[in-house]
C-alpha cells in the first residue's frame, strides 16, 4: 500500500538555529559553497486501507505541523519510495 | 472556603510537585489532575506545569494538547477558567491555540538554566494582580525551546493591548521576540510564562520569593470573582 509523505518545514521567516549550526559546521568538512541549510521533518503515514490525502492533510494541519511556524506539504510516496 | 487549584500531571511532567507546593504555600488547596482524566474535579483554576510532556515528541506540547484533560481545560478557559501554563505548560497553551504564537528552539541552541530577571508588564491578569506594574522579579528559567515567536501583527497587537505579561530584563536567555517571557489572552484568565515562579517561593530552594505572587494573585482573583 503506498504511503503518504508529509514534509514539514519551518516557515522561511522563522529562524532555524539547527540549520544554521549545520551550515556553520560545513567548512570543517571542507565545504565552503553552501550559503544556507534549513532542517525540516519528513513523516510517512500508512493507512490501513487506501491512502487518503485529505485525511493526511487534516492530520498534518492539526498535529504534524504547527501552522503558526511551519509549512507542510502532503503527497503520495513515489513508487521507488514505497516498501516492496 | 479554600480555593482549589488543579495541577495537571502529564507523562513527562517534572514540575507538578513544585507547582502544587507553591499553591499550598500561597494558602490554597492543590488538587492533582491526571492527563487521561477529563474531569477537573471542581477546581477553581488550573496550573499546567513544566517538564517534557509526552517526551516533547513532535513538538513541545503538541501531543499534550490532545490529552483528555486538555479538552476540558480548553473549554473551561474559553469560559473564563483561570489557567497558568509554565514552561511546557506555556508551550501546550500555544499548541492548543489558547494563546497566540509559538515557542521555538533557543536561538543559541543551548538549554538555558539560570536565575533570570523579569519585568512584570501586565498586572491586570488573574495571575499577576498582586505585582506592581513594572516590578522586576528574579525567578529561575530553564528551557531549550523557550524562544517566543509570532508574526509582527500579533506582536504589535499583544503590545497594544497590554497582553505581554512579563519581559526578560538584564539579558534575553533564548532570543525571544521583543524579550517576551509571558503573555495572556484577551480576557486575562489564561497566562503562559516561560520561566518558573513555582521554583521561587521559599528561601531554602529558590533565588527569591518573587514567584509566589503568581499564586497569591490567583487567590486574590478568585476571592473577587463572582461565584
């Protein structure tokens, strides 16, 4: 059964200190051409029946994301992302 | 009759016992409330204590918001039930949309644990009416995700309507916008505060007795409130 993937990201205007810390560590790896890193969260949902994107959107809006500070997107997992 | 103040325990609450102790020191009866029990057992006010409810999984307060007891508290808060959310409790109140904005990761990423000066800016709430306007108090702060954020319009509205209850002074411990340490709802019955007044109610264990005012304020408020 295909999964529903929910991606949650801090809104662009919200400071992401975690992303900044990662960006600041990159020069230690010898990486000097990265100007910004932002960190979000990917959530995979499996329904017991057919995947329900509307239901997933409701779950994302009420629980998985805080719309005050985060944006989210909901989609079906690509074929290669789904378990065999 | 002694006022009865409920203190909620969620899985992962840490400061429920200190909050109950502060309630008793202020002269009220502390009533333990359980996250999984929707009944408020007739309490006159509720404290949501600090800690890491449900392990802070997903986001701080995000899962606690859906606890059975929170549905009753949210409905009561809209009808005027006084609610004080401290630290994790403040995060829960924001997640439950009983207060605007959100608490996010400290700007410097460090968990900040120290005694902190605040300025009480709104003494019109159920939880701050025994303070003087502009009074500076010293109470502990301890959080990793205490940076208050909201959009500019919300921040302007909070300022214009006197709903910023307390601001950090002599240093902002987490990068909170406009140095906000605590806010209230429009009616003044719901207050969220990041630092911990319940840890500053006895000379033996706190940096001051400055936190007691939150708990004496609710008693004063309840005495004056219509039954």
